[in-house]
C-alpha cells in the first residue's frame, strides 16, 4: 500500500504553467459525514473559489471550465467518495491532473500559481521511518516493509518452511498445543495444553522458528531497520531465542489474528514504532536550541530560502497552517515579502523553502506555534554546516 513517493513529489514540482491549481480538503473514511456527502461538498466549495480566482486572472468562462473539468468529474463520481482516507490532495494544470487519497488531515485550502503547492504533503515523509513487520501466527508467517503510511509484503514462501510439519515432521493440529501468557514465581513464561511447551515440544517449535530466521537472513543481510514481530508473547519468547537479526525490537506486538487484518495490524504497529522515529525530530529541535547564535541555525525566510535552495538545511521547521508570500529572484537571491496573496500574484516562499529542503535531502516539519524551536518566527532552520 504505497501512497506517494519522493519521486512523485519531484515530478509534481517540475510541472510549471500559468495556472497550476492545488486543492486540499479533509475527507472521511466512513460514517455520517460520508452519508451526508460532506466531502464532495467541501471540494465543490473549493472549486467555486478556484473558478473565481481564475476569472480574476483573466481566463474566460470556457477556459475556466476546461481546466477545472477533472475536478468537477471527481465531485460527480459517487463511488470515488466511498473510498477515502483522511485527506485529499488534487493537482491540476493545463494537460495535467493528479490526485492523492492520503492518511493525512488537511485544512481546506487552494492555491494557484506557476507551480504546485506541496508543503502540506511533507508530513508523509518525516517521522515516517522504515521498519520490518513480521506476523508470526502458527503456520502463517508474513513479512512486510512498513512506514507510517504504507506497507509492502515480501515474497518469502521460498525462503521459509510452509508449515511447522515441513520442519519438525508431525501434525501440530492433532497435538493442539495451546499457549497462555503468564509467569511463574521465577518470572518464566507459563504454557499449557496437552503437553507443556518445554523439552521436546519447545525444541520442535524452536527448529521451525530457526528455519524462519535462517531463511529471512537473505532479506535482513546488511539491513539496519528495526524488526517488530506481531505474535502472542509465548511464541515471541521462543523466537527471540533463535533470532540472529541485530535490530529485533525488545517487545512484541500482541495481536489476535482471528479478528484483525493487516490494515489494523499496520496501524497498531505504527503506534508502537512512532516514538522510535519521532526521536529524530526531538533531537533536531534540541540541536537547534543548543546551537542558536553560532551560525548553524536561522530564523526568517530571507536567510532560510537561499540556504534551502543551496542544500544547506538539515531540518526546516514551518509553523503549521501559516504561510509567507512574496517573490524570489534566483539570480541574485532577491526576496520580497508581502502581507498576503489576495490577487494571486505572489508565490508561497515557505512552500518553496519546504520543497527545496525536502528535495535536497533535508527534513521538513509542520509544527504548531508552541512546538516551534523559536516561536517568534514562522520558519526556523537547522543547517548542515
């Protein structure tokens, strides 16, 4: 389930035209607001505003209708609105149309300029580190590569035994080993069933898990992504004994596989992993605060925008739902800041700084005012050098 890639951001950024239209609206996965068709109504309102802006820019009615026709088709497509996530991003230009249904909440917003407005997409790429997720449930073992917003399944059938019987040679269904997560007075995990999971039975499970571990070694070779295992705790305890991958998470994700699908498991997995990946943001904010005044941090778009274009920024912090409009001349880095963009003649300087930072390998964070390293400015930067 891959949603949007850095390559697609680069493609969108490379599209230029006289009337590049960007629209963002919040959407709903289900419930009353879907039944009441609030999402298409929200887009209809944005389209009305876009048409008015295009008319003010001098386009005649026929041209306005032509360029916005794909948006109207979305509004009229009833089946489209039954398959939404948390936000919808739409990009339209002469001869170009693309939309993304994304698990990101957007404020209603539209923007018309000579390029697309991509800053609201940045949360898809920060705090979104990659990790392995293994679901370990009796004879059903699957491996995924995940981020916050996506998961991709590996083909591992040729790498691991298909069933426990293939490895240990007898019918586990007849033996019907059951597990109970608990502990003895000595802190050891308790098992129960027709036969305790100790001695011979536990060794047989270990053989099966060892074969899985050995088979997946070809995938894990030279990797350093965390590995999170979704399994009942007794099974996870046994797997830890045979695991040879250095980045196995210490704790497992406890899942009832009989009532949980991979979409739910992925969501639970991200809740488990989010604090691990959010540490980078916290570290960068701490680094900004520690280094203020020594030349490796900056506030204000005047200094930050040229640095973003030159690839100097390690982390850019933008105040969420705020903007800075004006003009920028690349030849001499001349920046003119205006109070707003009512007539659509200026560009978003913050958007330009965010996209250039992102494309040059930096991190871009959209933060509330009280979360900004320096809340006295709508844009802060931590430099690489």
